[in-house]
C-alpha cells in the first residue's frame, strides 16, 4: 500500500492472513472475514493518515513529514513550508515527474512558481486547476502578488470554502500594511484547517511580517 512503510505493510498483511486462516479453520463464511478485515484496514489507514488530514498538532505533522521525507511529495511540502530553497528544487523535480493527474500537476506547478515569485509563469497553469474553489484561490493569490488587490477581493467572493477566503483576506491586508487585520484573518484561516494544510499556513505566517504577532 502506498504511503505505508515495508514494516507496516508486512504487519497489515500478516494480521489479514492470520484472520483469514482463523476464519477458514473454523469454517466461517467469507463475508464475515471481510466484515472483520475491512474495518481494521480502514482504521489502520485513518491512523496512518491522521497527521496529514486531521490533526491540529503541528509537531505531529512535522514529525510525519520528516519520517516520510524519502517520498518526494512530503519532502517538497516540508521544504516549501520551511523555505529550504535547495530542497524545494530537488523535491519538486522528483514530485512533478511522478504525478499523473493533470489538475494535480498544475497545482504543484502553480504552488512552485508562486513560491519562486513568478506569478506570470504560475498563471499558465490556472486553466488546468480543479475544482473552481482551488482555481479562484490561486488566481486571487497571484493577483495579490501582482498588486491587483481589488481583483483578489472579487475572486474571494466567488469562493465557498471559508479558510480560502480568510487566507486571501489575510494576504490582502498584509500587502496593504494592515498587520492587525492580517493577523486576525490568518488566525481564522488556521482555525479552519487541519493537518498538512494547517502546518503550511502556520509556517508561512510565521515567516512573513506577521511573525511577531503569530508566534507570541
């Protein structure tokens, strides 16, 4: 299973084989075996992915990223969040070569070029972004980078997901020098995210001009 270590895969398969053998020995039907194994596998998957999608503990997320840095996608997000420029370059090249989805590849390209401060290049990938909330979010972020704040606010109103809207408003206020307002919206954005997304937002705000407010 992708995302699991060899040791974890062996453990999962061993338990499944043991349960299957026990059910076969006692003559239980196959559907009972499935009713036992599937919930167990789902629980195992939830525990494994908890730091990426569900936790609010940033230390857990960072520990997970560091433990999985051999996987280019995790190495990329760790380097991105911590602004390790050389690692960003290496991990991005490896990650982009592995991603097959057109929207997924476009999102990585957009993130990378936005990080590099090249909004013109990032805009080349906007038409391929999905869903629309994602497209409007990155369009707004690129507009902020270009100084088109009214455009960013217009795009924000077309977004449904609240943390996207708060993150955009935080960046607009930061660009305008309204640091207290920027801090307020950055806090709202963080409060509506979990896992890896929360980690990236927190790290970003800690390294912007909000650092003194955000880390106090």
